[in-house]
C-alpha cells in the first residue's frame, strides 16, 4: 500500500528527466516497436531528436543496460555498439552526450555521414598508408553502394569516380585517397607520361 499523502513528490518529480521528455503522454508502444519495424524506430527517433532530455534518457538506458526499445534517440543495436566500442562513464552526462552525438551523427547530420563512416572505418598503416576495417567489398550506405576505394576517392576529390578506382601503391589493403585513382586520372597520368617520354625522345634526337 502506498501510504504517501504529502506534496514532496511534486517537488521531486519536477526534477525527474522523464517529466521533461518529449514523449511524455504519448503511447509508449511507439518507443518499443516490433523487431524489424524500421519505420516505427525512425518515428520514435524523430521525437527523441527534439527532446530536451535526450542525453539523460540515453544515460538511463545505457547505465541499466536496457535491451528493448528506443531510448535517447538510440536504437537497441546502437546501444549495443556503445557498450561494445565505447567505455562510456554513465556518471558523466557530458561523456554520454558526446558518445550519443558521435553514434547519431550520421542521422542528425546526413551531409557529414560519409565522412563519419570514413573516419570510423579507416586506420593508419605503416609507411603513410591507410587501412579499412572489416570487409573490403561493396557496402551500402543510405541507398548508395560504395567500395572503400570509391568512398576514399569521392571524399577526397569531391566527385564520383569515373570507372574503376584502383590502388596505385603496393600495399594491398591501402585505401589512402592519394594512393587511389579512377579511370580518368589513370588516363591523364598515362598521357602525361607519354608526353614526357616523347619530349625526352625529342631532346635525345636533337
Ligand atoms: S529521448 Fe525519446 S524516449 Fe527519451 S524521454 Fe525523450 S522522447 Fe522519450
Ligand atoms: Zn597506400
């Protein structure tokens, strides 16, 4: 039995982050979509992204290892990823805020998303080369299909590659933007080399 009759809860509850949640009063089922219901997850996230207590909510779910539902704009796989890859200190709200912003950046700022993906997946190799974590085959991102080398080219040159992007260095796993070239660049290099040879030939003959 709840014997409480006083007014203190009003004061205590006023400081509870839940009371300031943008989902307050909404049907909570919206935040616990059926498995695989991407549309429902997106709808819940849209509300979370405008919520004033997003970080507090995310912290609560992370600290209590809550498995189901959308919390603080994070889906269950995204919280899993934070648990696996970021040793976040849940007592530090700013640290939680930073990690949530990092994980959600592609959704919150789609223009930056390919760059974020690049930063996330590449790592330095000895000799100034750059490796790619995980599968080096095609991957799909926001409906676009890339190979790591195509992404490298696109981010560095600011345009879509013409033809196949090939590695120009000797390190098989390298995706360094200066160590890849598309068909157009390879053709231009070939022409420049031929012109140089012709020039040298002319100089020798003279
Ligand atoms: S972040 Fe989302 S789930 Fe959490 S309180 Fe806000 S709207 Fe509700
Ligand atoms: Zn290289």
